[in-house]
C-alpha cells in the first residue's frame, strides 16, 4: 500500500483567509482524491484529481472555493479559499486504485482545520 | 444516488465479539470495504469483499455479505481495547467509479 503524508496536520485559521493543504505519496499513482469529514460525519468526496487534467468536482463543490493542483504523479494540493467557520473539518487525501483491488483507496492522516 | 447506512454506536466488553452492520442501496456494487478510523487519524483499509463472495475471513475479522438484502457485516472476534475506533463501510461499482462511504459506527470496547 502507498504511504501518504499531509501537511499541515492541523491549523487554526481566521475567517476570510485561505489555506493550502499538501498531499505527498511515496509512489506514482494515477488517481488522487480529496475528501471532507465534518465533525461526527462520514466522508464527502470533494473532487478527483488526475495528473495532467482539471480536477473533477462533486456536486456542491466548486473550483473557486476548492482549487486543486496535481502537478505530478506523487503530489497534489487542495486550497480552501475564503474560509468560514463552516469549513472547519478534517480534509483527507487518498490515492487509488491500487495495483490490487480496483477502487481500493489508501488515506493520508488528514488535516484538521479550525476556522475562527 | 447511492446510500450506505450504519448504526452510529456499538459498545462491547473486551473479549466479546463485535458485529458491525451496514446496508447499501446500489445493486451494482461490486466491491465492499471496511475501513477503521482511530482518533485523530486517517482511514485504514481493514478488509474488502467482492460482490460474488458470501464470506471472507482474515484473522479476527469476518465479513459476511448478503447481496440479496444488500447487507454487509463485520465481525471482530475477541475484541480488544485497541479495536476502539470508528468503522466505515464503503461500496463501489468498480472500474474508476467513486467510493461511497457509510455514516460510520463508533465502537467502544469496555475493559
């Protein structure tokens, strides 16, 4: 399985500012995903990031609010723009599919964001 | 759209078996997964099962799939305090289709 790291692990931000979260994988992967996990909730997919193409956003998420970069096969960033307290969540990146089971996703440790 | 439901909370005594249940609505689900999330951590893939299987056993973990009823369960034998976590059921139709996660079940193990 891939080893995934995220930076920062946590942050406290002021309303109206932006935060960029980095996701680094120890091997080349085709697909990377960004999820949001609001307090006490399940995971909601924000977007799928493939190298060399624009990210594909899920319903309710837009590029202006959550711009994503995928410059190569081992790295991606998610920016949370113009933050409000409602953006307080854990943001998780994942990678998949693996060479084993299709759609098996492996997750980073998450970035815990608090917006004041 | 797809929907995956789980009970929110389960409490068991150390040494007992735990059974976490999940129901899903997508009849085209091909892959079903169980993930574990410990406090302050990301999700860890525990096990998975293909839709053409009824059961899969992996050490203390047993996964049962009733495809007719769209019901998935995870049994943890000899539950330990280290098993305390949130367990997420997930499903996918395969290929590059997205994975849909359940609401998560918080397992509390009482020493």
